[in-house]
């Protein structure tokens, strides 16, 4: 099995952006989603759905479109939220002081054996629990 890279929600959200100011990030996100070594979590897919369909989002996606994209992304390994994952996220939170949600993402990436976490939301270049944080938009 290839070593997987884990994607945070912002990669998925940028892939649907039609904001001209985010065009470069959209192109990068779309290209990243063409990879075959990607991993996600149920949390990331839930966050995508919530953000993509929220009523206040300009050009929000209808339910059917967002659900269809999520279904397509299940071609990647998807880490479920489990009690052991929750417990690990809480341990990471206590040790590193990230938000709980970021810690759950790190715990999910670790559970799938990912060595890199692609996100715009954490410290680029920092290693946490054996997972390297990479900002692909730098």
C-alpha cells in the first residue's frame, strides 16, 4: 500500500470555490484530488458537507451535488470516528494544545498511517505525533 497523505476539509472546499481570488487554490486543490494516495475522515466529509451547503455560503451547493461529491471521495480510504480515535484526539489536544477538531484530524491521519497532513489551518512544517503538517498552498 502507498503511504497516504491526509487531506483536511479546506482542500475539499477550495476544490469547489468559484471565487476569482481563490482560483490558484482551486486549481491546486483539484489537482491534489487527482492523486491516488489520499486519505480522508468522516469528520472531513461532514465538515465539507456543512460548509458547502450552508445557507450563507455564496454559490452554495445543493444537497444532491454535495452528497454526490462525498460519494465520489469515498474512493479514498476514510477513517471513521471511533471511541479510540476520540480518546487519541483528546490526548493530542492535551499534549499540543490545538483545537479538538484539529486533533481529531491528526488522530485520523495517524490511524490511517499517513505521514503528511495537507491543510492550510495548522503550522506548515511542524510535525505532530509523527504527522508532518504541509500547507499545499504556500
